[in-house]
C-alpha cells in the first residue's frame, strides 16, 4: 500500500516538473518584425518592441513580416509568427 502511494506521488511530481519545464520553454519566444532580408528570402535583421534592430537568423521570412524569435545563446533564431 505504501509503495503504491509513493509511486503515485512520485509520478505526479515528475509530471508537474515536466509540464513546468515545457511552459517555461514556450514563454521564451519574443515577437519581432523582420526589417532586412538577404536576396534569398531569409531575414537577417529584426526589430523588437523597443524599435532597436538586431541581427537574427530566419529562413523564408519576408520583410516586415511578424516573427517569433528565440535566443539560442549563440544566435537568435526566428520563425514566422503563423507557424507556432
């Protein structure tokens, strides 16, 4: 009986930890607008809500298109806002 209760509580705690990790991972994206593209349709610069432009990497994003960007530590990766 005690073993069953421990397994149930342990499983519930593991599930809560996993769910909280996923929620935190989703909230890290930042909305930006693509301000500059290269000749191949890839976004190379984006502007956030403060208006400052930063270098980003975004494939198949048109100029002035909204996008969601995530800082990966070594680059800022962006995807079109409609794909998430």
